[in-house]
């Protein structure tokens, strides 16, 4: 037996995309919570307006920004420690 197909209401779809975009919740987590495949969600994310970043791109950029901020913080601490040793 195959999977039962059902349509996701526009309201639920909007909620899913909003949670991923604004709250940074992983696609896999939201997919599992709503019983939707990750492939379906990535398809939705890929349907952005031409010339504007897609939600997927925004999520990726937000994640990269957080990683870079963490790296800057680590380097700042290391630099401070090095400067204190040289005093």
C-alpha cells in the first residue's frame, strides 16, 4: 500500500514556511511535526520570487551568519588572551 496523499492547507503551508524562515527551525523537524516530506518543503522553499532570495537561501544565510558570529567571538577571545600574555 502506498502513502495516503492529502493537500496541505495554505494556512498550514504558510505556518511551516514562516517557522523555518523566521524561527530557523530545521526543515526535518517541521516536516516530521506536520507529516510532510522534507522534499515537499524544500520544493516550497525553492519557489521564491525571481530576483529575491528564497526562504531556503535566507535560512542558509541566517545559519552562516550565526556560525560566523561564533567564529568572530572565539577569535576575539583568543586575541584578548594573546594580548594579555604580551603585557
